[in-house]
């Protein structure tokens, strides 16, 4: 595995929809392993492929709960409900935090690294992280949803 360079804003690749993955091969496994290592290195709870310069619909989320690492390839949101408002950050925007409203429940389908389809329901902070990463794959950045930027002293314990 290796740690990849994080692409920070502004960069064209962060603001365009990514292409679907068609090859479920060793190379994809390596990308996912590298993304995991990179996310851990930079203390994130999620990472999308465009953030390491890849124009592909690949994202991972790991909020260190019992769900473990969620690998999402070509994900599609099936259903959302509820609302949650809270602080959010992004590895592509170092030291920038803001309040974002997202659904409190997200049901999505995606493929795993072997190309097998699964459906998953997530809630609360995990739903926030999944929604944030799927947004990345559609070229949508959290800054387009921030209703209020936050000062550092308001941010005790906020994860990116
Ligand atoms: Co992000």
C-alpha cells in the first residue's frame, strides 16, 4: 500500500462527475487499499477517488464504528429521509469547517471491490459521511452546502 497525495481545492477534478468503474481487478483493489491508508494517514473518516486525482466513482468511509470500512463503487442513493445539521470538514479543504445539513438516513446501493452489488442503510454521522463522499463522486463539494463557517474554538472533536 502507499499513501497518495491529497488534491486540495481548487482543482477541476474535484468539481466534475466521476466515471463509473468497469474493471474489478487487482488495480482497483490497490486503489482501495491506498485510499484507506491515505484516509488513515490524514485522519479522515472518508475519502473519494477524485481527492487522490482519480476520475472514478470510488469512495470509502470509516467512522471507526461497527460498520468497519465501507467501500463504495458506482454508488447510487436509493432513499433519504430526515435531516441533521452539524459541523463538517473535508481533506481537500484543510482547516476549513462549516455547518452542513444532510439527510439523517441514507439508503444506497453500490458495488464492492469484487463487483458484487449490495444495499446498505446508514444513519446519523455515518449517513453524513456516506452522503459527503457520494457528493464528491458527483463533483459536489461540501462548501456548496455550508450554511455557516465555523471558528476553530467551536470545533472540539470534529472529524473530517
Ligand atoms: Co470531502
